[in-house]
C-alpha cells in the first residue's frame, strides 16, 4: 500500500491587495492535500474571516479517530525529538502504528476514511493541534489566542489582523495545548510558574499564560512566527517599506562600521529591517548576535548566534543573561555585535564596546530620538548622555495606514550629531517618510558621510559617487526582479569584491 504523503510546503501563491474589503475572496493550500485557507468578507458581521478548511469527519470517523488516539497514547512513545527525526519519518511512524492499531482492534475502515483520519493524527501528535494550519501558512506573522471559547486572531502579511474560525472550546484542551507549547520550547509552565516565554524548534517565539489567576479567560498564547528565509532588502523595496536611497545609505554605513540603533513600537518591523540590512555586512566580517529569544536569521556563514538561557525554576541557577553574553561577546573578536533588544544593564556594556571600537547594531522600543535619549539616560539603563554620542544614527520604524491598509514604513533616519551632558542633543535627518503622499524624501547633507570621509581619507565627492552607484544597483535589482535570498546576497557579496562585472551585468554605466 502506498505511503501517505503530506506536503507541508506547497507553492506560495501571489495575493493582491484589495481596495474594497467586500471583494476579498481568496483560497490557497497550506497542507497538501488536506488543508486549504479561505479568506473572505463576511457580510453578516462586516468582517474579513480567515477560515481553516480541514477534512470533515462523519460520526463513525470521529469515533474511530478517538479510539486510535487513545490506543496510540497508551502504547506508542511520542517522546521523539524533532531535532533528530525528519517530518517524513515521524509521519511514517504514526501511519505504521495507526494501521497496526486498526488491525489489532479489528475495525474496518476505507482507505479514504483512514487518510482523512490520519490528517488529524498527524496534526495532533506531530503538529501543533488546532493551530498547525497557521504554522504552515507562509503569510501569517502572529497567532493570538485570548482564552478559552475565544476565536483565535492572526496577523496576515496582506490582510493584517483577521479573525479565524478556530478556537479552543474549553479550558482543559487549551491548558493541555499550552503545556505542549512549553514542552516544545524546553521550558516549564505550571500553576506555580504560570508564564511561558520561549522559542519553538523552528525559532518561532512563544509567550503564554496558564491560569485564570493571570488571565481571566483562562490560558492564553501568542506566537510570533519565525521566518526561515528573511526578507531581502530588495523585497522591502517591493513593499515600499524603505527607499533605495535609504538602503544605499545603510550599505555604506555597514561597510564603514557605523553604530546603528533600529527603534520602533512592537511589531513595527525592527527585526525584519535588521535582518535585511545584514545583507550589507561584508561576508568576511565576524558577526556575534545576542538575543532573548531567537529571531535573527542572518544570511552569512561567519556568524555566532547567542541566546539567553533561563535559570532552573525560580532559583536562577544556570541562568545566562544578556549582560553576561554581551560581556563575553567582546572577547570573541567580533567585527559587528548585534543585540536583539536593549532593555537594561547590558546597554552600558554595549555602548562602552562601541566607544572602544566594536561596531554594533541594536534595537530598542522607542518612537523618537528624544525617547531614545530618555530611555538610555534614565533608570534602569542610566547611561551617561555623552556615551550616547558613540551612536552614529537611529532608524525609526513605524506602523502606518496607507490607502486604508496597515503596513510598515521606515519613518526616518536620524543622525546623532551631539548629545550634551544635560541630556539635550542635536541631530540631522537625511531621510524621512511623508505619510501625506507615501513618499520618501532625502537631503544630500549627511553627518555620517562627513565622519566616513574624515576617518577613512575618502573625498566627499568620491563617497557621494559610490552612494549613487549603489543606489543604481539596488534600483536595477528591483527593476530586474532579482529578489531571492541567494541571488541578492550573491550580487552584494560580488560587488564588495569586484564591482565592475556586477555593474556590467546589471547594465549600469
């Protein structure tokens, strides 16, 4: 008998944006041949709905599924590490044991019924139960469950916040699911320790609560999905999140070891931008990154990723915090240190590292230079304002609504020209996004270019010429639809070694 095959990575469709939400009616496959997604406008409630379409079981099939699940839980060892087993081998393992169970129970079932039932066995034993379809949907960024009996919401790349047809009907299955999430993150959650913060095996970030004492609707969870292949800078151009001029500026800044801070609100695209501009770090440079939970996915080989480790239970034994990792990173001979998010005492180590010549990129929750200076110079960080002068510029990400659609934009790039001991400061803003016409504006005056010119002995004329050339390269990549991860990285790397062939290939004179 032919083995069951499940395609967990079907072709990702192209989805257009709809000016009129009432016209939305999109369907695509996420787990072939079993699960499709239907996104449509529900006129009865005047909302866009995200509907997971799974195989429909009749009463007999539902009863058979329950019997097989019960038998498998009692007889089969499911403590199988996903790290040393392929999804295919796990699927075969479940199928073989399921068929054996049916045979032992003396139950007759058609092959068609068994294949429908098998999907749910895969979903609940290998996958992530009710949310497995969400995890397999390329377009989903966040999954949000607000408690038992509540519809789960997702954040979709095209349609943004959307209500789904999926929910956990009662507290018990939701509690069991949160325990499963904890198990997969390698963490522990209980009544005594009811908050979970960790990463799934694929890198997705999980935050969950366990009891009604913490959240009145029972257990909750939020999952920020990990993008295995990061957006390239050229793809960000396609989304109009950033301009070619801004990218060319980043490219030069990273070549000459600028210290950069990317700031913005929650889910404003800080990590996406950080991943994208990392394409511009020369391939021979050594990069060390430090994060609370793994979100970065840098397109390079010479990269040492470090992640904070929580202590055992509440004792703190075995804990490795960001401060310790950052201190250690400066002894690992990095050309660039990347800190996923600056929150506390690690900031003093980071800025002292910048002052001693270790180039850094970091992110921070803030929405303006004033907010950055305030956060860095007051408790719990309490940096000396003059130490903030080691920061070359700040990139401010923002949520935006353009033509009725939620999106993200790089609002402005602000150069830090002087921070005074009293906390006052002077800045220069070479790039700015105008929400009125959704266009990016820039000025030729750049304090960073002046620094690069003076420090490296390059004339300003030569620097501006190189900036213009790189801008043309980025335009050409976008116009010629060279968007893919490997293609973009190859062009950027080759340009850093020998620009002439790349310029000829792209038709740039």
